[in-house]
C-alpha cells in the first residue's frame, strides 16, 4: 500500500496530503514515486512521519531537493524494528532500483580476494568470484599487485600446490598423480602422490590463514620457538630453513605496520569530501597492520550530509565483506544508531594517526580519478570543473573566460594593476595585461580598481573582443564595490558576474550580499580562484618591481649633468646594473663612453 503527504510549501493532491497524516512515528524506509509510478527516491528514517513531512513543509536550499519534491506523486513505506534495519533495507533497495535522486555509489568493480579452497589439499589462489562453497576468502585487495605480493610470499614460505587437480584420497590411491617440476625444486610437497599427509599439509594452511588474517605475530612466535627447538636438537639445516621463513615474514610485517601494535583490532573510515563527489576509505587494522583497505566513491544527489554518507558506506562494507564492527574510528559520527558499536573521533595519538592514513588514502583515490579523467577525457574533466564553479559562484553561464585583477603599490610609488586571464580553468598567459595607474593620486586601491576595470572593458567593447563570464577582484567588500561601480558606469552590470576574494579566510563576496561564502578548502572551485588570485599578485608584483628598478636607475644616471638617456642606456647594456658601473674602474667606463663622460659618471656615483 502507498502513502504520501504534503503541506503548504509544495502544492500536492488532497489524497497525498491526507496520506501523510497516517504515517507512523517509527523507524522505516520510504519510497517516492513520480507520476508514471517510477521509483525516484528511497530513504531511511528514525521517525517516518517527521522525516517525510520535512520534505514538504518548506522550500529547500538545494535546487535538486526542490525538484525531487516537485516530482513526487506518491510514496510507500515499510516499517522496521530499528534504524539499523532501516539502513540495511535502504541500502538493498537503492541497489535494486537505482533511483534518480539517490546518492550514487560509483564503485561497481569487483575486487580481488585471496581464496583458500575447501579441499583435502587446499589451494591458495587469487580470484574475483565470491562463492559460498566452503572456500575461505581474505581481502579484498584494491591493488592487485599487493595481493600478488602476498601470494608470492606464501609460495616462498610454504610448499603448497598451485595445480587445479581434484586431489582426493581416492585420486591418490588410484595412482593418477605424477610428481611435477615444482616438487623437484621443493616448491610443492607432492600432494598428488600422497608424499605429504593431509594433516601435515594443513598445518601449512593454518599458518597461511594466520598471515592472511593479519595475525603475523602469532606465526612469528611459533616459527621462533620452532627455530630454537631445532637448534637445540642440532638440526641446523632445518633450523636455517625455518629462519628463512621467519625473516621473510618479519620483513613482510615491517612493511605492513603503520602504527603502534598496542591497537589490537579496529575499523577506520577516512573521508575526502569534494562537495559533489565523496571518497570514503575503509581500513581494517589488526595489531598495527592494515589487513584490508577499500575506497568507495559516492556522488551526491541531494546535498546528503557526511554523516549520512558514512552510514551508507558502513552498511555497504558490512554487507559486502561480512564485517562485524566493534570500535570504529571516524572524523564525524555517522547518522545511524548501531548497537554494540563504539564510535571514536580521535584528536591525537595512534588512533588519530590511523584516521590520517585513511584520509590520505581517500584523498589519493580522488587524485587518481582526476588524473585518469584528465588523461583519458580532458574535455569532460574541464566541463565538470566549470559546472562546479558555475554552481558555487551562482553564475548564469559556464565561466569559460575568467579575469582577475590585483593592485600593487608600495608606499604609494609606481601604482600599477595586473589582469590575468584563465580560459577553461587554465592560465592563458598571452592574454595577461599590465596597467599603470594614470588618474589616481596616492595609494587609493578602490579608485585604482575603478580606473583599471573601466579602461579594460571599454577597450574590449570598442575592439569587439569577447567579454569574460566572471571577474574576480583580489579583496573584500570594498574592492568588490569599486568593481561593481565601474561595471555599472560602462553598462556591464548584470552582463558580467563579479566576485571578490578576501585573503584572510578565503571568503568569497558577492555584490549586494554582506555575508561571505565559505567554500570548502578542498573544493576545486576555490583552488581555481586561489590560483587566479596568486597569478594576479605575482604578475602585478613583477611589473611593479621592474618599474621601481627602472625608476631607481633613471634617477641615478639621468640626473648626472652631461649624461643623457642614450649614454645611460649604453652603460646599462654593457654593465647590466648601476652597481657594476660603480664597481668598474675609470678606464673600463672610458672605453664605453669616452674619458670625459666616464669622469662625470664615476664622480657622480662615488
């Protein structure tokens, strides 16, 4: 049966409004349908009535949420005992129906596992297939090379079989097996002929399972004790073989340990939040070693909170890998109540270091995705960036052409301004421009900004050149107001969007809005704006320094009576600087400009 509801903010049918009044105050899962009966959203709720009502009783900040509410024609719900059950059901229904407005899990790839088969003489092998036939699975491994390295270690440590023969006691008794090369080079114990008993062979398998579970310390203790026992019995060759296994295992553990081994067993979820895409890394740690690491990527659809996404990720990991949580390290507590689970938000110590490692892995997954996109689909990568900027800066069009302005003056001398140009999110250095301030007396940054923008865009319009979609001014509300006044005076107010970026906290200011926007520090939009601002500052400072240098040179050489601009230029071309002219001897200067002028220059520069 279907139920639904609505109130004043969104005009829905009377039937739908009536249905919402029947919703229970219990945990459950609700499903929204459009007019054609298609599922468009699945959600969980601790209180169905309160949660569903929240969609309809107000206008939402998110455009996509408003579009969802507008599309809802009906809803159904399922009551469950606990919020945990609601999360489980929501997760399975989202996977089943793939609703348009739900958060999208982007990782649908199959991760490799190391499997230990359920046979008389078990095999240890790499697989992507997970079947319930008694086989034990360890992993998954997000990096195949890591899994292969572990397999190689196991093969070096133990003479286990790698063939796929159906070796049973009946198979051996019939004499079907033949010893292969691996037996003769001591890489296999000869299972196919019964050269090793199942009991003895399975001792190797038990030790291998310890390695795959991450219980390396147990095996190391066992090998050390066995090595000492063999040495006492003067069985030195066997002791040396055990020592080789011990050293290999010790080296393997030293590469795996990342934190103190005082942490026995714990789960960690680290997050890299890029506003639209969220990367959540899961690590399972046992005695300081990471024995499992997986990164999931979620695509936001309705401004889902980090707490919501963490809850989804925890359920995804639990159902996929059969995890039972005990203590979980997170940076924010998930939006779910879990019995017998302790959530820890560490501030310092080994647990904080673990969280940092997980966050670094999530961050690297995002970087890898961006690099992959830039290499294989640069156009899509650029479009994605521009759409993000269009959304963040409330622009009517994609900001394919952006210009940023910065003023430079030191103690009021040589006031200049710089204009840098980005096209498709990247610097277009051939379009950079410098400006000497002509009409402003003294260090007046606001008046300088008005002059530069007026000159820049008056000229672009006169020459018929394309105008930018976005102007960025380096400064807060004052600089932004000056820019708006300039655009207003030349009739471009409303034609070109303009924002200001303040240096202290990287606030973004919009015209007519006294409250700044704080964009996430990891946002690509903010990084582009910061790059623009830094380029404008660098370009302006370089120009300003050049002007000051020329001004100082002119004041020293051109003020010497009897020395004209041509003579000064000749000297600078040869000696490169006034300091070198001062250091040069009189005969050296005389060979360039003659003895009479040389005496004048050397006397003046004493």
